[in-house]
């Protein structure tokens, strides 16, 4: 059972606009068009993997929000986190297109429900555990691909995405009553 | 003498490093991993691989998985994973986990 104090940890305290988030992420990427070189193509591939993660996260939170299992203020936090992921998605799509790439398409929600075993979810805690697992996986994935970017501005984008996912994971862990990592440098390792 | 790789440690590493994109039984951002050892690269039915993986003749073994995890682009140029595991012992543990019966093809 999640107590009120833990739930309060998730109370949304800030809002953002998607356009502002997208602009902030792509602002450092120099203008490049369709003449994408080999290195640019590799960067686009990495961004498209990130976009796939964001599509999955958006749908996972949607499944949670629609389940009827999330209670306020946890539901509000889930919607806020989903809005962050939508901001990431929009920024990634804008960046991929700016680099001359084709953004990875979102799959039907039923496909995400199947691959995330949504049928096994029976409680708010199940949803939060799934969300925490996805957020941690995404954080580590973003940190792990940073060295592969050819463009340092895009490496910074990955780091900023990882920071958001880590923030989500930390909040979710607090609600779930989990211990924070005892060792330093636990993310991306 | 080097210690044998620990599949339990490999499982924990898999959870923290690989599960963002992969799982044993479901294709997600990356393909499913159950039964990966002995499988040809780029051959999971229904998964949308890069052209490089589809064209590759690599068959996944402890040796090729080690090379892949150390530097995927070096093993199969044009791949899309771009995530590496630099530490030898970590790669060995991950491969031990993926090789054990619990992760083998059913």
C-alpha cells in the first residue's frame, strides 16, 4: 500500500510546454538538411532508438492512466511524466527531421500492451513498478549511447533525456518505498 | 586464473543495461533475446532490423556476442544498437546469463 506521504512526493509542482522543450533540445543542433553523411546517419539511428523508447513510455503511461488503477495524486504525476515523454518525442522527431532522417513510427497501443505484458497488471503498484523499470532502462540506455554520437550537441541531448528519466525513476522509487542506490555512479553502469 | 562468469550477476546486468530496449520474450525497441545463442544475426521473425543486421552472416556465439557487445559497429558496420559494454567481465556475465538454460530457446 502506498501511503499519503509517498504519494505526495509525486505531486506535480511544475509544468512545461512541449514546444519549449523541443526548442531547447534541438537548439544546439546546427542546421543541416538532406545531405546527411555517414556520421549523421548513425546519429539519426541512435535518435530513432530513443524515439522508440519514448513511444513505448508514452503508451505505458497511457495504459496506466486508462486502467482505472491509478489514484490521485499518483495519476497526476503519471500524466505529468507522460507529458515529459511527449516533449521528448516531439523534440526527437524535430531533431531527426532536421538531420534529414525519417522518425520511427509509433505502434498501435495494443502492441505496447502486449509487449509490456499489460494484462498482468492488477494494481497501482504494478503500474509504478513497470514505469520505474522502463524509466531506469531508458536512463541507462541514453547514458550508454552518449559515447556513440558523432555530434556532441546530440550527446548532450541524450544526457538531458537521461536526466529526465532519472528524475522520474527517483520519484517512482520514493512512492514505491525503495531504497535509493547506495553506491555512487550507479546509473549508466 | 579467471573466475567463471556468474549468470546471476549477468541477469542483474541485463536488467540494468539491456532491459531498456530488450526482453527475453518480446520484441521491443530491440529484438527478443531468448535463444539468441546459436541464432543468425538479424533473424528474429517480424522484427524490423537494420539492413546491416539482415545482411550479416554472423551467428551469435559467446565469441561473436562478446565482439558485438564490445563494439557493435566494429562487428557489423551500419548496425543500430550503438550501445556497448566496455568491461570484459560484464560482457562475460551477460553472455553467461544469455547462454544459460533459463534464457535458451523453448
